[in-house]
C-alpha cells in the first residue's frame, strides 16, 4: 500500500523558471501526469508565473499560470475568437497543477495554490481563468465552480488527448470556495453580463448532452 502523507505546515510561494526549484517542478510534473514528456520545459513556461507549495517533505505541489498580457496562452489557437475579443488581456490560463502522489486526495494544496495565484494575478488586471481540461475531468471542474465553453472541444496534439475549455470568473457574487478572494476588486468578471453568456455551460447535464452530440457528428 502506498504511503499517504498529510503535511502539517505548508508555504506557498512564487518561483522563477530559472530557479533550481523549477527543475524539481518538472520532475513532479512527469510523475504526477505519468508522462515523460510532461517533465520537459514548454514554450509557455518562459513567460508564465510558477507557484509551489513547500512542506515537511520538500516541494509538495505546483501550478503554472500564464497571463495573456505576458504572452500567448497554451493552445490559444483553439480559443474562440469571441472569447479572446471580449476578455483580451484580462485572461489567464492555469495549468500543470500537480501534487506529489503521496499526498492525501483531500489535501488543501490545490486550493491553496489557486488562492495564492489569484492574489498574484488580480493586481495585473486578470479577471478570468480560461484553461483547457481533459473532457473526462470537466465534471470535476464544474463542481469546483468552472463554466464549460461551448464549441471548444479539441485534441491536445502533444498528448493526444481530447480537451475542452473551462472558465472561472473573478466575481465575489459568484459563490464558490474561492469567491472571498475577489472581494473588493474594482471590476469583477460577471459572465451573466457577457454578450456571449450563452456560450458558457455550467451544468453537467448540458455538458454531457453536448459531448454526445459531438460524438455523433
């Protein structure tokens, strides 16, 4: 049986892509995703923000956040034009979330990484996270408060996996486990006021019906 750890104290911090810690992050990615290629530095790493969690056992988890104001998003060519036109440089994309396998599944590490990342990018004018996710993982993200974006299914060629785009708005009125982070921001992102609001799907039923339709076409 694999050992399960529950760290008693953690520290979340931002690191440089040129730091020794980033090499550890690459190794963690390969382990967490079970793919050797996941441990290779990617073109977006150079202009992305990198966050880690340290604990009793070294680096316990990591997260990458790419801000469009700093450079192209991963797989940006698959982002709908209406979305890029409407939100522009207020978009970021969270990716490569990973936690060491020994950590309990109920660990707060992913949430702590996400909170720290948002507190870092909000002052940059970021108001919406639009990230890609494997279709099988979309129901998990919907429960976390993400919206699924219609007509956004594509194959992530590098890993040969079918993905879709999910969006998380920075809005304190949109009640999720992260909503408190957004209190006091001057211009919250309200998808209900988006001219393209019908392009966002929030329920699992609608998502499954959409994927069934896509599979028939």
